[in-house]
């Protein structure tokens, strides 16, 4: 990926107050947002630039979120330029941080402590929930089970038997709350620095359920050789049903194009 168009480069330079000598593309994430680590002889920064209508909405939401959160777990925001078409967000460059996996007991303990600290932090963000603007999980699977069954994880007979309990557990879960929640916790959205754990990509943040926020993190942690979810969040079948249903309703669908 080459450096951005000249007009975007000029906007970034105005926001920074200095002229980057290097623009290193940073790959990762699940959207086509343009990401760069920029630097000159004295400064460094991480720049996010939208490339589609969807990524413009996400970056604008993230810019708004940063205005409503604070804490040592929040990266330093160097500059931001909300815009309907091409918003720009610039934060501190965390390239030198430790990005798990692999996970160690110490790193996991730091991350879990930071998540608890975040959940207890005051915030002016609006209340919301994991499923705001999204379909429910297991009820959606019940209406159209074929995409989920096509994954080959379970049989139709098993699904028929399990769905009533799964739907009941999911519907019993309280998604709302007053905790500051990230709602997109996973290893590529967190890193360990000398100042502590930093959480990035706050586009989904709101005040909601701390248990659901933590529960949403745990499957990816287990996939990365971390502990099973039930050892960190025991006795919460309602959260397990919400999280598993969220992915069950989506895993068999076509890839989102942008």
C-alpha cells in the first residue's frame, strides 16, 4: 500500500504539526481501513484513514468514543479529524509494545486486571449493548439453521434438541449496564507497554454489561491457547449463550466484502 493521496498527506501533516519522513503501512484488522506508522527524526505516530463508507462510520465512532473515555488503558490521542467521507484518527505509535499471543500467566493477569479497571472507570458514553443494531444469535439460527449446520460442527438433531435451552439462556442475559465496555476485545486490540495495558479500536464502545464484554473476549483467548472461558467467567450460561449465538448466527454467512 503506497502512502495516501497528497490531500490526505497534507491533512495528516496539519494535524500532526510535523512532516513524516516515512509512511509504513500497517496490516491487520478486519476492515480495509488504511493504517500507517509514520515518523520523522523526532516523532512517531499511528494513523488511521477511512477507505469506505463503513470504515468512515467506524473511525468517526471511535473519535467520538475517545472523547468520552479516560484511563491509563487508553492510548494517547495525538489528533483527530472527524469527517463524513474520510475521517482521520492519529494515536501514539504502539509498534514497540508486546502484542499477544503467545500468552503468559503474567500477561493474562495484567489484561484481565485492565479489563476490570476499564469496567469500573467513569464514562460519558451513551448506554448500548452488544446487539444494538444486530440480530440476536440463536433465535436467528433457529429461523435459518442451514448456514450454521453447513459448518459441520453439530448435527441437525443436536441443534433441534439444544435450541430451546440455548435460546432461553440467551434471552435471559441482561445486555445493558453502566460499565464502560469495549465490545471488541481481542488480542489484536490490546498490547502491553511499560505504562500498562493499552486497549485500541474503540468504535464499538458504550456503557453496557461488563460480563458480556468480558465473555466476548474469552473464545479468542482460548483459541490462542489461553484458559477455557468457564475458568475466567464461571457459572454464566447466559453470557455463554449470547456469545456463542452471536458467532453461530454469523460464522456460516458469506464474507463481508468491505
